[in-house]
């Protein structure tokens, strides 16, 4: 069974700070997703990765398949980035997403 | 941009009653999913559906649950004889391809409250 661990569980930052959220998993995967969940509950897909690095605006996601680890970085953080960030993986044996617990990010002005 | 839509946004039901949660996936998508998130917990996979049949289901998805795509546009999750522990946010998602190849598109969720 794949375990998906995220750290930290909670993160508070000042506006403008560089943010890093980490995700590690225990078995082989075909893809890793970073998702954002806002207080109303809706989930938005940020990135899907199977190797390397992706960038979208101030967000950067990286993955190291050998180390079974991924990071999500937010540069120049802003209060509107406050949300829960969730890592989810697709195992090579199936199509389901297995989710981490999420990281609650709060960015203060 | 096309969206996955879920109705209702909030459903309150008495324990033991049947409930149907509805989803309209994005029109050209082929893979459909239901997930559940109990308050304060992580999101959990329930079931995936492709080519008019269940392709994968979790241990949570027991005989109490069923899914259907009755008319080529709606994708429904039925929960028979609801229990208190079924109270959760239920998310529908769809993909044009497998989620190893494409990001998933999620609906805004249905909050199910069992009394």
C-alpha cells in the first residue's frame, strides 16, 4: 500500500516569503499531482509530474523519482496563496489517486 | 473553460435513507471518479469508471455504494441506507485520459450530512 507523506502539516509565512512543501511516497508511481483546496472545499489541479520540474507563474514543482520525493515551491508568496496544498500519486499498477494529508498554508500580509 | 459540475452542493439526509449525488463531467472526458473527504481527513478514492463499467474500486466502496452513467452525460453515486459515518464531502472528477497522463478535473463537491 502506498503511503503519501507531506511536510509540514501547517505552515505560516509572511507575504513575500519563499515557501516549500514536501511530499514523499513509498512505492513506484506513474505520476504525481499537486492540488490546491480552498476553504470552500473545491479542489484545483496545479501540476501533474512524472519527471523533472514544472513552473507555472510563481509556482514550481519538482520530482525525484529515485528518491520518491517531490517539492512544491511558491515564490513571493501572497495572502491569496493561503489554502491547503495536497500531494497525490498515481501508482504504476492502477489509475486511482492516493492522497497525502495536505499542508495548510497561511500567508499573512 | 469547461467544468465538472456537481449537484446538490449540500445534501441533508436522515440515516437509513438512500441518497443520489449527481455529477456532470466534462463532455469529451472518458474517465470518471468519485472521491470522499471526511471532515478533517484526507481525500480518499472511492471508485473509477471507464467504458460504462467500474475499472477500480476501493475497500470503502462496498455494496452500499453504486455508480451509474445513465444517459451519457450524468455520472451518479448512489448510497443506499446511509449511515452517520457517510457524512463527508464527495468529489467527482473526470479525465480525458488516465491520470498518469493528464491532470484531473474536480467538481466543487457535494457536502453530505447524515442526521
